[in-house]
C-alpha cells in the first residue's frame, strides 16, 4: 500500500513538544494522517501494529486524548495497557514517575503519558528506551492536540498561511494554545490573542511567534477580533490550573460564543475548541456549520494513528 | 605597578571583573562565609578601564570548575586567577557551558524537576551574556537567576 511508505524516519522518536518538529516533518505527519481517515472510521482495516503494545499512562483525567489514542492503536491491530486514574497504581504508595516509566518501558513498545507536572514527558523520555508521546504535561505541551488542530484547520480552510486565526480564552495556563501559537506562526498564519488581562499569552510565546516572523495582535475585545477571523479557536478557562481560586472566579465566563456573536463574523468562519467545553460555547452553535469542534475531536484518531505508526516504525 | 585597594594574597583565588554590585551574590554562590575560615576580601565599585567592577579575593581556596560555572551565571565577564605563592598560576575567563546541570532549581513550582524524581535540575543556556537560561523540562525562563542557585 503506497500510503504506508515512510519517507522520513520517525521510528523510536519521542513526541514531546511541537517545537521539536520542522514544518516539513509536521506536513509529513499531517499528510500521512489524511490517508488514515478511512482506517480511523473503520471502513478499511490493516493490522499493521499487531503484536505491539502501547502503555497509556494517564495521571490526569482525559476523555478524547486517551480514548482516541486507544482507538488509534486498536484500529491498527495493536493492544493497550495502562490506567486512566493513578489512584490504583503504586504512585499512591509513593513510587516516583521515573520508576513507573521504567516499568512501562519494560512492558510495552511505546508510552503515552499525561501528567499534571510540566516537563513530565521529557523526564519520562529520559527513563524510557521506547518512544514517549506527551499527551499533556500540566500547563506545558500537548503536541498531538496541536497536530490535530493543524490538521483540522488545513482541511477546513484549505491551508494555514495568511489565515486570520483568533485564539480566545485562557491563554496563560492553556497548554494547547501555547503549542498551537508556535505551530501557526511556523505556517505563517495571522494571529490574534484574545484574553482577560490576567490570562494573557506568556511573553515567551509572543517572542517565539515574533522570531518566526509573525507579530500577534493582543486584545481583550472579542467582538472586534471575531469580525476578521477565519478561525475562532476557543479554550476553556481551566479551573484546575489556577493557583488562586479567587483569580479563577474573576475571569470565568469572560467570553461566550453564541449565534449573535457569530452574526458579526465572516460567513465561513469556523469555531474550534479542544474540548471539554463548559459554558464558553453556547450549545446552539453546535447546529451551525461554524461548529467544527466535534469533527476536530474525531481528527485525533487519524492523526494519532499516523503518529503511532510512524514512531513504532510500522513498516506500514 | 598600580597600587591595589586590597592586599595581595599568597595563595587562593581572585575573582576579578565581577559585574559591579554582584560581589555579595558571588560570595553567596561560593557559600562564603559559611563553611570556610578563609580570609575573604571584597572590593566593590572599583574603577577600571571597562568601568566599575567588583573584586573578591579568597585566601587558601582554589575554585573548582563547578564553582566557576556558578559564578558565570551572575558575573559573565568575571576572570578567575588562581594564586600560588603570590603569583598567578592559572587565569581564565569564566564562560557558561551550553547546559547547567544541578546548580539551580526551577522557578516553576509545578516543574517535574522540583518533584521527588531522581534527576538533577537542567537548564539550557539561551544567552551567555547577559546570562539567560531555560529549564530543560518545563522550558520556563527564571527571571532572577541568582535567586535560583541551590
């Protein structure tokens, strides 16, 4: 099968941060993911990862990321071990993350990890010989979410360069938007960051975009920003990331995406969200053609199938 | 020969060209005066061709390379002179390596390097002068490097 021919060698490679990848490499993954769609939908089947075992270590709650990794592995004929809740593991007895990783390393061919501490996946990669995939490390990185977001924008808007992309919500603690801002700048998108003053995009991310030749606009006003947007990427104000509950209460509910707001936007604007959403998108928006977030969530499967195939060297 | 503000030492180390005002931080990095009985002389805001500088002289103690690395974090232009019998036996300008391992703690309380894991802190040097570093694990850049020295 021609689409299984791999031109770049990803075998054994850790997927920790989107910053570890060149644009050419990202393109390769996205192109490969595109060809995975019929397999992700179960319309075609190839047990190319038969005999391979994936450790799925989720120290923090997850619905989409964990299930889509498991689906990706199953769709390719592989098996998954692991946990969705660390309370049933030796971590409760005080075991270090390093030792947990050593064990998973000896039981499986690849490790997917989500952890509440920043840098956890990079640490895991130090203690594992098998490839490690970061499924979110605290407020750090979430590279596979970033890849599926790029995949979605590329598919829906027929490209990323020069598209006007508005990121709105918690830009300070939201790991998704940090990775995404970098990647979008890499592709030459026009960026606007909308957030409450206390949840502004970190200066490191702004500087990173500038180094890539993109000067992001920053504002607190969504009404203005939405008018020119091709893509509206909404994020949840994440209660669990706030060191101070008072700070959370002051900003929660700052932005609400509803039909009224979208009337002011371009007709073909798409609304994306990494999910879960709480109150930031009115359920009425779900029925409109602007709502892409459920399709976006599905795209996690082909993208993760592509990644797993590549890092497991799937001679696919 | 130009007269020195502080006396020559017979044996030990002279740290010259310390960024003006940073001598006390250098002493902190070296763990002085705790744990040493060496005589230490400090001169601050000394005039030199390149403007004001600080100088530290530590008698009977030769700095080891790890200590030199630590100093480079806050005094990137410093030079270390090892003195033996009143003569300069060794002299070199400090320079930050590309990585600094085990010398600083990360400023991010939720960085995995601050958890009880069997790893030393690790920082990538983004800029050598003025020193700018980034945590290898969480990628946070500490604002005040001197405050992060272990």
